[in-house]
C-alpha cells in the first residue's frame, strides 16, 4: 500500500512536470502575448513596451522564464497576475469556492438522481418510465448546455420572474437564502447533462448485474426484494460508478465554461476564459496546474476507493 | 409409502417475446419422496434447467414467463398441499431457501463477489429464522463445518475469490442447507468442477441427504453422475419427460430410443491399444422449441422412426409395471419385446 502510493505519486510528479512544460510552451508560442494589448495604447512608445517587457521578465529566453516560474512554484510562489499584479493563488481561491459551490451542488444532484433513475430504468426495463428516461437522457445529452441555460433564463427569470437570471448574490444581500436562490437554476441546468450521463451508466451497469448468477442465488435464498436489490444488485452495480466519479471530479474544479458564462457565475471557468483573453499567463498556468493536480487526485482517489469497495481488486 | 416431498403436476412453461410466445416445457410430472434422489437428464436445451428454475419461480417476471400446472409441497396438515405456483410473491419468498433450496452449476459466479461468505450464509438464516446477527453467524460457522470447509472460523470472513471452485460449491451448498430444506434442487452442481472435486461434492451431497432426509432433484447430463447419486431417473427431451424409472432399470434396459441413444453416446473408458467400439452419436440436434416437429418431438432423429406412427400425435407418457413410464409412439412394441425377452 505504501509502496503503491509512493509509486503513484512519483508518476504524478512526472505527469505534472510534462503538463507544466507543454502548457507553458504552447501558451508562449501563441501569437499575441501579454504585451500586445499595449501596442495600440495611445502615447505608448516602443521603448515603453520594451521597458515593460524587462520589468515583467518577458525579455528573457523562454526556457529561462520557464525555469524561473517552475522554481518559484516549487517554493510555493504561484506568481502574480499580469493584469492586476495580485498573487495568482489568491485570485484562484476567490473563484474556486464559487465554482465548488456550483459544481458540487450540481454534481451531488446528478449522482443521486442519475443513479436512482438508472436503477429504476434497469429493473423496470422497457417500461414507460425506462423509455421516458432513455429519451430524456438522449435529449439532455444532444442539446448544448447554453441552450438549456438560455431557455431556463427566459422562462424562470424573464417570464415567471421566480429566479434571478445570473450572478451569485444580490448586491447588498448575500444571505444563505440569497445564495441558494441564485444557485438553483445554474445547478439544475448543469445537472441535466450529468444526470443523463450517470443514469445511462448506472442503467447498463445494473442490467449487467441483474442477470448474474449470484443474484439468482440471493433470490433462491428467499431474501426480501429490497435486500436482493440493495445488497446484491446495487452494491455490485455501483463499483464501475466509482471510476466515473473519479473522472468527473476534476470538472468540479475546472468549472463549466459555458454555464458560468451564461449565468455570469464568477467561477473558475470564467476566470480561465478571461485570463486567456488578457494573456494573463501566470493565472492560466496556475489554473492549468491545479486542474492537472485534480485530475491526478481524482484518478488516484477512484482507484483507492475501488480497491476499498471491491475485495477482488489489489493495489500493486 | 410416505407422502412425496415434492410433486410437479403438468408443469408448463412459456416464454413471451416480441414475436409471440414459445412453450418450452410441456406437462412435466414427477414426484420425489423424502430421502430420494430423482435425476433429471437430457441434452443441453432439453429444458431441465428451466424446469428446475420454474419449480422455485426463479424464471422472471410474469409478463415474460408464464407457468402453469402445480408444484406441491406438503401443507400444514396431512393430505394438504402448498402450490408454489399459486401462492403470492411474499409467500414464495418465505418458502424459497426455507423449504425448497437450490444449488447451481457455476460455483465461480454463484456467490456475490463483494460479500464475505459468512455474511452470505448468515443472510439466508437471518431473513427466515428472524434470529440475531450473532446467532446467524454461529449457524454459518456450523454449516461451513458441516460441508467440510477446513478452518471454517477463518473462512467466515473470506471473500469468494479467495476460495477454490470446489470450496465455493461447498459454500453454495451451505447456503442451500441453511434452513434444512425438505427439497434440494441441484442444477448440474459438479459440471464445472474437476473430476476429483466432483466425486467429493457428490459424496458430500449424498451424506447430507442421509443426515437431513432431503428429497433431491439432481439435474445433470452425465450418466456417470446419475448412476452415482440417483434412485430414479427422468429423461427429458424438447421440454417433455420421455422416460422415467428406477436408475438400474433405465440404465440397463432403456426403452425409449432417445434414452438408448444417450446411453450409447456416453464414452467408455478404453485401454490404449485395445479396439473399442466407435462412439455412437445421435444425429442432429435438439429442435427449436418454437418449431417442434409434429408428433413425437424426437422422431426426426430417431433410428426407430416409422412414418405414420411417430409423426401423428404427441404420444402420451405411458405407465409401465415397476413405476416406469415412457413417452413413445411405439411403446407397445418395446413392452412386448421386453416381455418376450424375459420369457426366453
């Protein structure tokens, strides 16, 4: 177990290094760059821009810039934003919790509802409910989130005026109730796609288990129906879901670019998009590294949980 | 004669699919006395497993499968019976495992992979006996000892994948025996096992049967196993019982040509270098239940086929002396020749 963890962490360090190197290079090779926004500023001379470049360290060779950035990162210094000079980590943390709130809520809804819908569809296969759930999932998966978002805003914010159209709080309010009020629509719209994904996976996983011999053994014992369902069918059908959860964990952090934009939610997705727009490389790199860490952590966590839940799996 | 522990009367099973329904089991009748073993024999697809599952109503939902006939266990008073096919879903669950239990062909997949074996056995006790977890666990330990698992105490907390196939089959047997059922259905319990392990499991089942006085329905396609465990044998073909009788009588003098063909196709142990008889086979294969031949279902493959006699109506299961029954259009001829051979 200890050796396994050390091995996995070693692999992760290599992956993180490669992500940082490739990310840094691609970002800097892209046309434009942090200084291009000043090029058209009136009264800005070429010499001024050159001075800025020296000040920001952008005049040095790319490899030197990279080593400098990496060295600071290893010492815990994520750098400062090109845009407003604030520490990158502080900016990310500000946006992170908004995203965690939105994505966490939406993910929790998706997992619970999706799993239940999947189980019900499998044990009542080809019933009206199963057909409706299947068709519903196909619709939710094939229509883009922004469209659902716009329709929801039109209906619930404009026509019915039940819910706010965007933002996280009403300025001057900020009570828990106010947060929840703003959370409902984006969380549900985001959950729509994930409910569809989880229900499809859970349905097929349950169907796989339903006809296994050990389920017949459980029935032949004369167990009550719920006992067969919960302890024998669902218990086994959930195993592959752990891996799916691990794969989806990073999206909690990455945020939802589209949904955050539609609902003007001040999360990581929008921060990432804005930072790219401003060529704010330190922030972009920070988000990139954090996302990579989350992907690796999610996978590791999923593998550990699978080993915990399934006695046949050995970590080696 | 003691009252039978299990009676199947005119058991019929049909599967419903999009294209219509197909009857796969036709009028299966048999009785098993306490302590007796009836072997149900036939090729793959002859309906023996479906029959065994139908007895316990394990085949699936009512909209996909329909069962008719009767499956009777003795009731509360003498001469009274419980019909497993007539009781409601709750009642059948109370009977399953408690009065009629089943062991399966594949010990590798018959156990829940993520549940400890002690828990899987205790579960069978707990929901019928209404006893505490502790008592159920004690009973599980006792059962593991009874089915001959070494170091039973430490095995209680093992997972199925940590046990060999033979050991897992012993666990499956322990689960079936948990409530000391009157009837045990064994659906090819040794097919998936090594020969030496097979012999151990058969010996165990016979010993447990002696101890508990269970009636056993033993499903197999292996006549070696039949002669080893069974008192009587019923041969199935295309969803019908075609011959039934005491094991010795049927194996020595099969009357129905299908039984004779099956017995002839059992490989005999030959010494190397000595000329052995070529292995007999039955031409063709078991018919599709949706397109059974007219008359006797076996006639297209039968060596004794007579046009006009065999392809008319489905022959009845005729009673013969010595508690023997055969379903053959030419039954009269076989009985006559049997009698004349006795007279010689």
